C-alpha cells in the first residue's frame, strides 16, 4: 500500500474503518520531523479505538497509543499542542536498535539500581540474573479487551498514532524517554525501545499508553 505508515492530516480521520475525531500532526521541537498524529481532545471509547487500530497495524503501519489529556479543552490550547505535552523529545535513528541488546541494557541498569528489572527472587542482591524466560500463554482476547477498556476509562485520553513497524519502536521514534532524555542521556529512548522489543518478542507485550513519565504495556 502506498499510504502504509502515512499519518493523517489535520482534522478528522478514518483509519481502517475506525472514525477518529479531529486531530493534528505533532512535530519535533524544530518543526521539521513529524512525530505523531494526536486527537485534539480526549476521545470517547479510546480503549475500543486502540484495540481496533492495534489489530489493524499490519494493514496501516500506524501504531495507536493512548495519551493522557492535559486538562484543557479550549480550541486555542488544542491548537497549541506540542510533543512536550506528551513527553516527546528528539526522534532517534531506530536502525541503531538492531545492534542493541536488552540484556546489556538491563544489566547496566541492574548495576546502577539493582532489582528494578527482570527480577528472579533467588537472585536478589546478586548480579544481573539474565532475561526472564519467554511466556507462552497469552491472555484470552475477552480478558485483554476488558483490561484495555478498563485502563482507558481511568482518565480522559487522547488517541495518538505513530508510524512504526512495531509498537516497541514508538519511544525511540518520538524521543520519549520517561522524563530523562537530558544532557548525557540522549540515547535513553533507544534503550527503552530496546527493552520493549524484547518484551514484545518474549511476552507478547504491546505499548498501550504513554504519559510524560510512564508507560503501560499489557501482555497479548
């Protein structure tokens, strides 16, 4: 498809049979690189829209993500939305992910903050125990749909779309870093995407929502 991975323009959109309310394209701080398309206001039934668009990813090349609302509903504020409202920063070269290892990233993090990732109870206090074994039992579809809709109902969410070959690449493509991509840590969003790729491969996890400083990733 010639329009595979093509983000909609400003205004309402129809993606894979899902009608979306008015939204706008979000660019990087220089206004040159397109990062995402985001609804101008919180979206009703955002969880159901996420599920439908997630299922259609292979067809569209667009990854849906729920984005917490900033709290303002006037048109002027909606028009002034920027990537910073959602924790987006400087997009990264995702070809670098192919040479990065989740085990290396997590081992480095373990040395600086033991116990935060991939914990094996018997290994607490020791060196990095290695990656947890892959899981092979996905949630039943009805359970997953219920969890996604419940999480989406916790607060108002805008719906974002990011052009990506896999959901794990979204943090790197948008420069999302969990509020830590400052001087000296410019590769943090690449490190996050490296770990998310591993979680996708081992556990069927998929990015659901992104805040300024947190991610939610259910298992499929």
